[in-house]
C-alpha cells in the first residue's frame, strides 16, 4: 500500500466510537496481547500468507513498538502511518458482534429456576489428533468412553432433552428460561444475577465437540423469519412466541457449551479480560491471536438507530466456533446497549493488519 494511502487511513482513525479519550488507554489490552505472543514459541511461524511470513517474535516486536509510541499518538497520529504498514485483509470481512448477557439465576433448583447450567462433565475427554498424524495438526477430538469404546459426547438433545447429565452433580446454577441459556452458550460468557442481588461471572469452560448450527439460518431457511428482519432480538421474539418449535430448533444445533463461575471476566482466548469495542474474535488460522488490526465499519447508534462510522484499532484476543475465514466478531460489552449492538451487527467491513515497517524492512534485507 502506498505511503499516501496509509497516511489517509491513519488520519481517519478515531478513539471516540470505543469510548476512549487517549491512545494510552489501549496499553492494558496491548500488553495482554504481547504477553500471549511471548508465551508462544518465538521461532515458530505466526503468519504465513503469500508475500508475508512472520514469526511470533517478529509479531511481538511489532506490538511492542506500538506500545512504545502510544504516548506520542495523541499529538502525532501520523506515526501509525510512518511506523507501520497496513496490510489489507482479503476478502472483505463480515463483522458480527457478541456481548455479555445477564441472566437471573439461583444456586439451587426451585420455583421458576428449573433449567440447569452445567460445568464441564467429568466424563468429557479430549485428545489432540496431531499426536497421531501431522495431517491433523491443530485438530482435536472430544469424546466419552462407552461400553464398546469411545463415542461422540452427548449432543444438545441428549443433554437437555434426554437429561443425560442428570445425577452427575455438574449443575453450577439454575436459570428460568432455556432460551436464555441457549443464547448464553452462543455468547460464551455472561453474568448471573442471584435472588439476593449478588452477581457472578459465568465463563466458557468447554464444549461437547459437535458442529455448531446457526439458529438464525434455520429460521430463515424454514420461512419463520425473513432474512431482512434477522437479528438476535427477532430470534428471541420468535422463540418466546413459539416455545414448542423453539425447543425443536435448538435441538438441531448439537453443539453444547459448559461453563465455570468466576469473580472476574469475561475472558478471551488469550486468557485476558476482553475490552468492549476493542477486543475482536478471529479465526486464528487466518489472523494470529495478539495481532493489531484497523477495523473500518459502521455500528448502529443505540439512541437513534442510525449507522455511525467506526474506524479504530482493535485487538485479536478471542475466537469463536462460528468465526471462520475473514469473519470477525466484535465484543460489544455488557448491558442493554451492548445487546442491541451485538444483536443487529451484520456489516461488510474492511480490515487492515498492522505490521512494523522496521520488521518488514529487516526481513527484506535478509
């Protein structure tokens, strides 16, 4: 990309849509990304694309350089063009959103609290398949031991319909509505509000290994919701009005998420707390975790419903079962505004991968 184009892009960046007052407020998130990068094998390849190969050390050096110049960016944002190359991610990115939902819950079953939230079952096993053959690098198998050998772990219908986990003592809380639990599993984490007013984070603990099936796509394909009306809020509306059909549709998504309770959260895949409108979930086979990206898109305004421009730096700090290829998921935060934004976010977006020019120049010289 030409220097003039990079300068034009850098000059268009804004912290305002992220609620930040200074570039230095990105430091905690960037430092967490760098910690993750430094835990990797520094000589291993982090990025391998046509015309670009970076080791984890080179990626870490690039992030460290950005951290070092943060105090200068408030008065000299052009440094982002002078010091970094902006490599466009292709094809265009479909940007969706996720958030931290709140659920009313109880420590014990009783009254309206009849639907369990499960911790990771003791009989759920997982093994890395690349131990057996390199063709399965990065793949794993989730299973349980049956009478005749290993079997796929219980799917959603077996767990919620046939109560396969009842009696195993893995209930960590009880909720009022199975649809709320379903959406909590899609988001991956949330907060539980107990009858006494206390609040606990509920975080992703593991999954059953089955393929994720999109409920939104099922509703569109079956003619229940028009494509142009599709949103998380519209899905919930349909589910609330059609509880019998809702249960059958939920069973068609065999994927199931197990949780753990915590006093802090939510955490991303790099084991750090996510930052609203800064952290994004990516497909790590396309974009390495820890990367710094510039995201150009539009976000619905909660107050008036109009679309507001968003062109800001974001950090690849999470992953998701439905996040494949160049698609990304923006963490929108917690509360009503975050739920509104995440539920309506379906935007074609542009993404740029920032890499230190110094690193690239050194590689070219070598």
